[in-house]
C-alpha cells in the first residue's frame, strides 16, 4: 500500500507507514539471529563468538551503502512530495550508478584487506579459524544486501513500506530453513550458516528490484534520464554521503568497541554476541520509527508543510518515549530468559555477563529512541551534517569511555556497557540544542 504522508491524520499515517518497516527490519535481523541461535546451540561457544564478531563487522560494512541508500531516499521523498517524477527518475539513475559502483569497490576492498581487519579486531586464536571461514563467505552477500536496501529505500520514499516487508519475510523464512538444512542436516558447520544467509540476501535483493521496476511503470528510466546533471548529483552526494558517513561512523564506533570486547576473551565475546542481538531487536522498532519519521519529514518538507512537521515532531516524540519505556521494562525483567534462547544454562559466566549488559543498556532505550528521531528530523530537512555531529557525540563518547572505564580493574567490562547510554544522552542534549536553533528560524 502506498501512502502520501503529506495528507491525513499524522499519528496513524506515521504508525501505519512505520509498522511494515519495523516488522521488516525484525525479519532482516532474523538473518543473523538464526545464525546465532543455531550456531550457538549446535556448534558451541567459539562458533557463537565468531558469528557475533562477524555480525559487528558486517553491520559496519553494510552501513556504508545502507546510509547512501537512506540519503538518496530522502531526496526521492522530497521529489515525491513535490510531485516531480522527472526529477525523481533522474535521481534514481544517478544514485544507483553511484551507490552500485561504491558497493563493488567496497566488496573488493574487504577481500583484499581481510587479514589486516582480523588483526585489528583482536580475534582470539581459538576463534580465528571459524571467523575467517564464516566471513569469507558472508562477504559475498554484500551486493545482494545493496540491491534490497536500494529498492526498499525507493519504495519507502513513495510511501510503500509493505512490499519490502513481503520480500524480507520470504527471505528470512528461507534463511532459517537453509540454516537448519546446511548446519544440522548437511553438517556444513559455520560455512553452512554463512551460505544460507548469502542465498537469502540475494533472493530478497533481486526479487524486490524486479518487482519495483516491473510494477511501477512511472519509475522506469528512459533515455532522456540517462545523462549527467551536476546540480542533481551534488544534491545526491550531499544527502547520501553525509548520511552514509553518519551510519558508518556509528557502526565504526561499535566495531571499535567489538575489538575491546574481544580482548576480554571468548566468554565475554559470546555474551556480547548474544546480548547485542537482543539489544538490537529491542530498540529496532524505535529505529525504524525514526526512519519512517524521516520520510514523513522529507515528504512534508518537499511539500512546504512546516506546521504539519511541527505537529509530527510532537506526536512522534511521545510515541517513541512511551514505547521505549515499555520495552525497557521487558528487557530488564526478562534478561535471563531472553539470553537462554542463545546460550545453554551451563554457560554461567556468559549468562552473568549478558544479563549485566542487558540491564544497563535496557534501562535507557528512551535515550536512543529520541536520538533516532533527531537523526530522522535532520535527515528529512536536508541537514544530514547535524545527524553526523550527533552520531560523533554518541559514538565518540561510547568509544572513549569504554576504553577508559574498562581499563580500571574494579570496573572492567562493565565500563563498556556503561559508556553506551551516557553517549545516547549527551547526543540527545545536543540534538535538542540544534532543534531549538532550527525552530527559532522562520519557516515557510
């Protein structure tokens, strides 16, 4: 279903648009959760640690072109809000060419630099063989993930968040079935989990691209759209590269923390791998709500509806905070049962570390919920540089404090967990400062 977010009730429009995005991203997380669950149960703690570290690395790498796609999606939304389909099709051609080329270069670079990456991540010797085996295969799925995220960003810019959900649902079900077949049925070990994920990623990517350009005839590129447009290219670069930088900086910080976690040994690595899956799934709805909010802002920014934007900010803030508090209560109270989905009851050290992580992080989900709204707001009004500043504050604080606090023996690994919510809150305060400055200016 396609939605025009410049008209109709604000709350229901954003919520109905956000819901398929939330459900779709939950299914996307199932790619790695399925690997983690099956690998942890059937291949052991070292395999779980390997998959967890690989997940952090892949999240960073894919965040580069996902950020590019999200940035282009803002421009697509603005063109749609203006009802300028010619400009939209020119943007599609230029952005796909740019992001596609960068994806190919990224894929080649990570293969060439793999051994240097392994050294930087401080992978323990007992985990390294499995990590290398898994990551070499999982890298092959980068192009499939690009195809999916590009088409999904385009469809969401037009107000269609349901179709990406359908393709992810098919892909996630396939991933789970192939995981069971390859890992348990064929005994392919950790390679089987990686192969299952790659096949599923390409299924979603190729499928949604074919659907988009077969179903939406108004998006089909014609010869007159296949030419260089410097002004449009600069707009795409501004939105896409800054959003890409924001996304990659955010995940680079997480990757740097992963290296610190790895230095505490396989037990902490395994706890972190399991807890991060729960953590990510817990605040994923507010992350996607922030992305839906960004599309709402961009469409109305293109249509020149400033008052509707202000109303949307107020309604979305209350919605995000209330939901975050509810999820916090669930995660804090059910930390152990949630971890037992990934870790056997005998792994007491892993369980204790994971519970500590979830109870510290889970108490502050309202902080990251508000932060995602700030990201969406500034991206939607074509000020992605501010989102980048907020990310720098959040992740810079997280990385610096993680290394400083964990260096004290009486704090240890707990310092890594404590640094995260502190970063969220400081970035929220900065976001509020920039928002008030923007509100103080006249808007048409």
